[in-house]
C-alpha cells in the first residue's frame, strides 16, 4: 500500500527536490529585500496552493522599514499558502508543505492546525522552535540541502 504523504514512492526525493526548486522560483515574486521565501502545498500529486512572503492584500509592497527591519505585518510564505488554500475551500489535510526556509513557531502552529503532515525545506530558520513544535506534533520534517 502506498504511503499517502509520499505518493511518488522510491522517486519521492526527486519530486521533493523539484517542488523545492519550484518554491524557490515562486519566492522570487516577493517584494521583500531582506529575504525571499516561497512555499507550495502539494496533495495527491497536485499543487493545491502557493505563497511567498509579503504584505497583506491592499498594503503597499514594502516589507522592510527604513532601517531594513521587516515590518511586523509581513506574512510568511507558509501563512500565505495556508490561508490561500483555506480561502479556496480545498483541504490541506495530509498534504506536504514545501518551503524554502524552515517554519517559525507561528507558522508551525498554522501547519499543525491545517492538517499538513509533511514539511520539506532547504534552509534552516535562525529559530528552531518551529521545527521542534512540528516534531512534537508528529509532522514529518525533511531537510534537503540544495545541490547534494
């Protein structure tokens, strides 16, 4: 029987790498100067949502203040992808989240509540408490170092 969170079987790692590449490209849509982060939610071999870090709808597309610090209302790529899938009426239950940077604590809470079962990322965020929370909740964590 096929594992629903790994629908590509033996080729799963190849697809994980490709989806991460796609998330990296998607992150380039961000207007943030300090860091551009992209995210994709994949379920049953389909991309059901995407997101990148940026300001909420209707706000100017400026993520940093004059001193270069990220504005407090900037949404992370994961939060954008999760709220987008919720707004669409689709379910992320059992899905995989591909995100270029590991989730922070706040995004990890959203990931758990949204039913995402797997998180694949390529760069560690400076604060690892989000990863610790995901592990505690039984979410599978996969770190893929680019170009390996």
